[in-house]
C-alpha cells in the first residue's frame, strides 16, 4: 500500500503544474524551510492539523467538484478506487503518528526529515 505522504506527493507532482501551486507549496530546498512552510502558527513545530492541511493540498486541487471524494475521473489516469478526503486525512494521521518519534504530538525538523517508521 502506498504511504499517504507518497500519495500526496505523487498527486501534487503528477497533476498540479508547479506554476499553478501557491507559493507556500513551491519546492523546498531544506528541512527547516519545509517546517517553516508547514508551521502555519509559527511555533516551530508541526501539529497534526498543520501536517494534514499541508499534505492535502493536491487532493483538494484534484477534487474538481468539491465533494470531498476523488472519483475515478478525478484520479491520475482515470483509474483506481475513489478516495475520500476523510480517508486521506486518516492515512495522513497514521503517518504523522509514526513520524512523531518522541510522541509529543508535534513534528520538529528532525522528525519531518526522517522517513516514517
């Protein structure tokens, strides 16, 4: 099964031309920059909600009719099973928990740069 992080990145890379992405989602060069962009409240760490919001941008752009479900015609190549935003965010939450190595409920730059266990 594909990880939620890979799914979100693949969706963004395959379907959303870089020129159409908001500047906040432009390619980042360093982990600290990645953390700063994800950290919407500026507290130096990434909460579950911030992580899910950042990682869901491609899903939301692909959901042309805004119904919270990527139907077959909205999926890359027009194939696969429909995916709901609720399920997508639940998968992201599981990835977040695996990446939160110190189990404090937040991700720091070190945890963001490490692959999920």
